[in-house]
């Protein structure tokens, strides 16, 4: 250690020391300033005692480039151990005051970080702002290190994709996850089918619409079907509907007509006193009401063939129905002097029966909305006089005096014409509900005509009275049970009705 010679201690004062520029912490600077202040206050009386201390402080002042922590500690140790603590400071009071301060400086220095170590490591330190973005620092024990975080999912990526994630509950709703061992992997599935194009596959709902899948055990496999029939050419096979149009062998029976044609059979049956349709046809139901090709006056004619009951025919309950299903009956009615022709206006919501109280059709009458002009030709005159013919227009008659009763049987046609109107339905009662056993037709021809189209059908009836109803939305032309049975026996299929075959047949 260097020894400094001071010739005149009385001339010595504490040299100026720029403590603020010493490269030590602010705490050490305050300790030094306090020590200098105390030295200045006692230098006059204690110069001899503190000469050694001044030497140490002079060394501190003259240190070039500043002192590091270890050098400061060494200076303090020297000042304390050699000069100030042992020989230079004899004043016990001063020693008691200064030594604790110096020891405090040493303790404070020991607790501080070497600035060179700080400068070397500070590049890896996180700033306060950086830490605040990472986590709540109130509980650092629960935080992950930077390296640990680097292995985890970036939260911005998670937030961007989480809308497409399925929750645990949603996954549970899709499949039973209790036994994943039974599930096929993607590779296993790819061996079963080509999943590159799913557009050609049917959905579960589409399959359900085609067949009942509740009991697949009853279905035949492709191999089993292959043993039953050759499926290489399905286009030549008949459909179920087509097969239903033909008779079974059991239905035809074991008899034979020796190759006779249907025409020959018709002639044979006619010779024996029986009748068959001259042309065997069976048609599907026909909607005349909806066929816009047919328009104009619609006529319905009934020609008696055979009768039953006393006297001539009875008639009542003449009515038609519009497209709403509403019933239209006679509102006004006039009858000719000979009792064979009726002119009437039909409308809905007309009170009936009217008995014989019919108001004649006004000569200049204009039809109201929904009303229909009707003409009727009677095949016979009323038993009670010509004017009583209007009784046939009564609906729901309460006794025989409100029903039409003919004077005697005739075979003349009874004609109902609806001018420029196609009803959805026509109804009339042949016979009467008010007078038992009065005459009615047991067999008759029914003629339908509109425009240049006309068709006549023959009917037999055993019911009394005969409530005749014609549904123009669902007409059966030759499709009665007997005709269907005969057609099947001759392998004649049921076909759609073609109106052209009955055009200009009037």
C-alpha cells in the first residue's frame, strides 16, 4: 500500500471531491458525502488523527476511470483496518461515529450487483411492458418459462381457429366415444371405398325414402339375387304395374276356345243370347272437368232399357256441384205446355223443396255470378199433369207430392243440358224416397257429350231408389269390375283414355 507524506497538517483541508461523478450507487455517494461533511466539521481539532483517512480518500479521488466495487471495498477495508480504525483515529467518539458508517457502506456494497455482470446479462432481461403482455406477475410461481411457452400453441392462432372446433358435448352427440377401438382409421376406410367423390352417394334420408331399413336381414344380397335371374338386361323385364294388367293362369282356368279371337267369341256369345263389348278396352279414370280441350254445353242422357216397379219412372233431387264443391239447385223453373221440356236457373243456397211453387224464369234474366242455365227434356209426362213435371227438380222432398211420378213406362231419353258449363259432379235420384215401389230403370244407357265429343256407357242397377252420381273429375270408361276382369283374361292392359277415339261420335 502507498504511504503519503503530509508536511503541514494545519494547512490541510478536505480536498474538493466530486462525489456525484464517482461511478457508484446513490446510496454509497450519500455515505461518502456524510463522511466528508463530518470530516470537515472536525478537521480543525482532529487533523492529525484523520491524516491517514485523507490519504485513503485522496486515493479514491485520484482513481482514473472510476473504481469498481472490489476496489471500493479494498479502500474501505484499508481505511478501516490500518489508519482510521487502528492508529489515526484516537478519538473514541469520532471512531464510534465513523466506523459504523464505513461498515454500513461495506455491507451495502456487498448487497449490490457488479455493474459489469449487469451489463453483460441485461440483453436477456425482459422489460416491464414485455412482462405485462405475457402474464399476471402477481403469482410468478405458476408461470411458464420463455422456453416452455415456445412449445405451446400461439393464442392468436387458437382464437382465429376456435370457432371451427367441436366441444366435448358436441362430439358426444355425434358418436359414442366409449369404445374407440371399434372405429376404422382413415386408411382402413380408404380401402373400402373411394372417398374422393362423395357427390354420387345417397344420404341416410334418401335411402330411407327408398326402402324400409329397419330390417335388413330380410333383404337379399347381390349374389343371392344373381342366382334368381339374369340382371344383365333389366330393360326387357316387365314392371309390377305392367304385370298386374295381365291375368294369372289360375284366373284364366284350364279351358280353351281353340284359338278363337275375341271378335269370334263376341259373335258366339251374341248368338247364344249374351252380350260382350264389341271392342275390349279397359281405361284408367279420366278427368273430364280438367280437360280444357272439351268446352261448351255439357249433356247427360239416360235411355231406359229395362224397368222395375209400378207405373213409369220417378225422378227427384236434380243437382250439380261447382269447383268449390258447393251444391247448385233450381232457383227459377218453367215447363212447356206438353210437360216435356223444362228451362231452369241453378244457383247455390236455394231453399228446397219448393213443391209446386216454382217461379218462372224471367224472359230477360241475366245470370248472376256462379249461376247456370239448365235445359231438361223429359222422357215421359207426369202422372198428375204436364205442369207437375217441375216436381223432379225438388231436392229432399218430404212426400210423394213433391216427387216426379211418370204416367207410364217409356224408353225415351231423359236429357239434362248445362249450357256453357262443366260441373265437377252431377246427381239425380231415379225412383223416389217418398213412394216405395214406384218405377225405376234397372238397365240403361248413359250418354255424355260436350262439344264434338260423345261417349255412351251401359249400366245395370238393382238398388231402389238409384241415387245416380257422376264425378266428372274421375270418370270410369269401361273400367267397371266386370270389364277389368274380362280385360285381364284376354291380357288387355288398362290404358289412359284417349278422347280422340270418341270425337264426332254424336
